[in-house]
C-alpha cells in the first residue's frame, strides 16, 4: 500500500477529475488495469497529465465534465483591441442653433411688414326716419246743428254765436251760428271760415245762399255755377252739384256744393241751402 491506501483497493483521485484523452503514462511499477480512458487501479508513481484549467461538471451526479473557456478583458488598453470614442455629430446642433434665429427674424418681418389699409367715409348726413302717416278723421255738422266730432262724439248745442270747429297751430275753422224761423229759433250754421298758417294767410268764407257769394280774402269767387277757383299759395275751390249728403232729409233740394281741396290733405264739403249750411 502507498500513501495510506490499502493494497489492492480501488482508488479514486481526490483531486480534480481526469479527462479521458489526456496523456497517461504507466511505468513498469504500475499494476495491471491501467488502460486508455481509465485510471490506474493502484500504484505509486502513476503520472497523469491534467486537462484545461477550467472545467464544468455536466449531468446529474455522473462525474462527467466538459472544458469551458471564458475570456475577460482586464485593464485599460490591454490586448489587441483599442478604445475608440464615439463620434459626436454636431450638424443637428448647428442646424438648430441657426434655424431658431432665422425663424424669429421671419416672424418679426411678417409682423413689421406694412399692410394695405382700406378706409371708407360714411355719409355726412343720416336720412331721417320717415314721419308716421297722419291719421284721418271726419267731423260733420248738419241741421240745427247736429254734430259728430272727429272722435265720434255726438254733442248738441243751440246757442247763437261764433265758435271754433277746428283750432290748432296750423288749421283754424270757425262757425257762425244763428237761429232761423225754419228751426224755430234754434241756432243753425250760417257761415264757416277757414284759415290758418297752412293756407299761407288766405281766408275762405262760405255761407248759406242768403248770406252772399263765396269769398277768398274778402273777394267774391266762383260766381258762376258750376265753377272753380285756384287759391293763391295752394289749394282749389270747386263749386258744383256733386257731393254726398250729410242729412238725407235734404235730398229734395237742389244741391249746391262747395268743395275745398286744401294743403296738408285737408278737404271740406259745404252744402249751401237757403238759410243754413251743412258740412
């Protein structure tokens, strides 16, 4: 026995496993059982060359192994590989640094560029709003007298005198009322006088047949029948038999009607009877 191993016992190396294919030498002192791919059974002086320095076990408990070589770079600049610094590309940075000022200059140019302006002149005067159309009303007098006013009222009065029929800042119409034997002393309209600023200072007087002719500013007009007269400053008087009766009881008499077409759209029809007038 050698190195504490019993003679003839099977010996397994305690060191690293040996790989088949390594150089195995057996001198004359080695016993039988030394063969290729196997270890020596027992002997002193059996020399076995070891395999590579790094080995890795494979399998599960089989004792087989393979060689595995691992490379690792150590140190700076060691070996045949050189350190190469990556190239820094400055083109994008330069383009960015140039484009931003150019963009700002373009914006300033657009803002400061003069633009064409258009001006318009409004009319110096504004057309006034149209005046509302004047309301139209009718007032009638007949008999001793019966009255229907512009607002539809029906007053009655019988006293003699001169009274306003229409009185405004532009139009003035006045009546003279007197009693007659046909009305048993009750007042009837004997004459009407029309004047005011709208007639430009002219005054028209129309009375019954008993009171005389039609007069404008004291001058007799329309002496014939039928006839007409143009009023100085505007307006026209027509004297004929045409007109709508105010009192239907008078249809038995011949009609002698004075129609006045006056400024401001004022019209007036006066029926001349023997001793009074209707209008």
